[in-house]
């Protein structure tokens, strides 16, 4: 069992570490020596690069973007809950797995191509509409994990915490009478610009915006969407005499009110994680059926 505190690494780090261990194990079985790929940079280099960015003129552009995007009073998502919200966030949680039918999954991919959109933006728009229906609110703020630094070759195979949550804001106002296609177009634009400015660390963003804090809520967003595109799951190296498979294990449940995880494949599958001090399992199952609708 490998376990890693989030301060030390992220999901990609676990994949890298697991694959390296299996590669070394295979070599050991055959009495071979193996040279793992050289890492051109270490975590200290990543920290130095981030510090240099925050000490450059780019910092002001990042700050100005987020102040324009989120500068008004932060929008608390008032989801109807089964139980009274505790005065202090508990982080107790559970999850309900789900899978969208294969035909629907293919239709969604086709619609994304037709709208010149990503599947992520399409699913995000549907999720935003669902949350609007549940709350009646026109301002919907959702978090999503971003790892823009891993796109840089020197950091691609680095073990370390390189993930940064990004806040995606949507305005869903029925009086504007926008079609789904128009809402999707707005979402695409929001996602693109947010990712372009995702290098600004989330803890600094909270410090900069200074939203009114409440120990019963996570700051800036209470709901997250984590989309894993095709090819993002680890390729497990084959090892002689050893059967290796991914083992589904509950983790990081209850961190937010809701966290929707969706993985891309022939069928879209995932799980809706939730804070069990707020919701019953039956409520989450009903919410997933509404999402599918």
C-alpha cells in the first residue's frame, strides 16, 4: 500500500511513483539493473519558478484577472441539505459511484465535437445548470483542479504537489433565455481564460480576495468537478508473474459539500463524493439521476 500526504504529492505523483516501483521490481526479478529516466528538475526548481513568476510583472496581470472575475462578494452555494450544516466543517464524507450509459456517453462526445467544445466544458455546463436548479441561484462558482505546470517538460515526471484549484464562475439567469449552446459557449471562454491564469496559487487567491470566511464552508467554492480525460489514468507496466490492477479506494471524501469525479472512457464513469454531515446517500443518488437527465 502506498500512501502519500497531499503536501508531498498529487495524483500524478502516485502514478509516477507506482510505475517506477513496478519497473524496478521487474528488473530485480531478472537480476537486471535499470536506469529510470533522468528528471531535469526537482521540486525546489518548481518552487523557484513559481516564486520568480510571483515576483515578476506577470503577477499583477494574474491578480487583476482574478479580481475582475471574482472580485465581488464571493457566492456561497446554498444547496438544500438533509441535515443542518455544522458550525465547523467536519470533512466526514462518503461517495456514490455512477456510470452514464454507453449510448449517452457517445452522444455527449459527439455533441462536444459538434459545438467545437471539450467534453469537460460540456459536462461542467450541465453540472452548473443542475446546481442552478437545486439552489435557484444565478451565480454558480465551481472549483476544478488544474496542473498547468505539468505541461512543462521539466516538471512532467516530477513527484510533488503541482496541482492548483481554479475557480470557474458561471451566471445562469433564466431571464436571459439563453440556450444550452450559448451557455456552453460562455463556459468554454471562462475555462480557457481561467486556465491561462491558473498559475496564481489558490491560497494566495483567497488571501488577495479576502472573502468573508466561515468555518462551516470552504472558501470561494463549495463544489468541485474533477474530470479525468482519456489517457490520464496510469499505464501499468506488465510484470512477470504479477497481476497488477488499480484498486478503487475511498479518499478525500467530505472535503467539499460535493465533489463530482468523472473519468472518460467508452462509458463516462465516476463518483459523487459528498459531506455525510450534510446529505443522505439517497439524496446523492437522486442528484446523480437528475444529472444524467
